[in-house]
C-alpha cells in the first residue's frame, strides 16, 4: 500500500517512527514534510498529504501534530477525505470498519509512541465493513 504522510513540528518525531514501521511492513510512503521539529504551519504539509489520497496517488494517509485535531480538520477540508482522529486501538478499528477512513490523524502529545504505532498497524490492516455503513458514507458526499 502507498501511504501519504504529513506532519507539523509537533508530530515530526512520530512521523519518522511511522516511516520505519511502514518500511518494515512492506508499504511505500510519500513524505510531504515537515522535516524537523522547527515550528511550522501545519496546513502546508497536511493539505498536500490529504490531496494525494483524494487524487488516488496514495491509498491512505497519515497526518500528525501535537493533538491531531488541527490536522484532522485540515485533511477533512479536502473533498473525498474521511480523516479520523484516533487515540485508541478501538477508534482506529472503527474508523476503518464503519467510516472507511482514508486518512488517520494522530496527536504526538496525546498518546505514547507504542500506541501510535499500534494504531497505524490497525488502521492499515482493517477493512471497511460496507453494508449499512456504505449508505452513510455516501450521504457524506455533497
């Protein structure tokens, strides 16, 4: 699977760990930045990562920040993106099963590195249940 990545300075460290995980799992990734912990404005990095998913260049995306909230809001402004802010294994699982989330948002300041990596594993491995959920997903589109 090809994954787009984007973070601000507050999510940079976990982004680098996620890149290692993706490589170890045999996934490709495109890193839209940032490339350090120097303060930056997150939309400059999150929007391109989300747009790559919306265009079909990447199958899924992962965006990161301090809380993950601004990053999720930014990604969800892109038509066709269903970005889920996840903070537990269960939220990651349900974001895929029920919401067919195509972008995952994580807050580096909110969860441990170990949990963040486990959420990524679940997000990538879990399928969409379809059925009644597909009807609801269709209702999200304008």
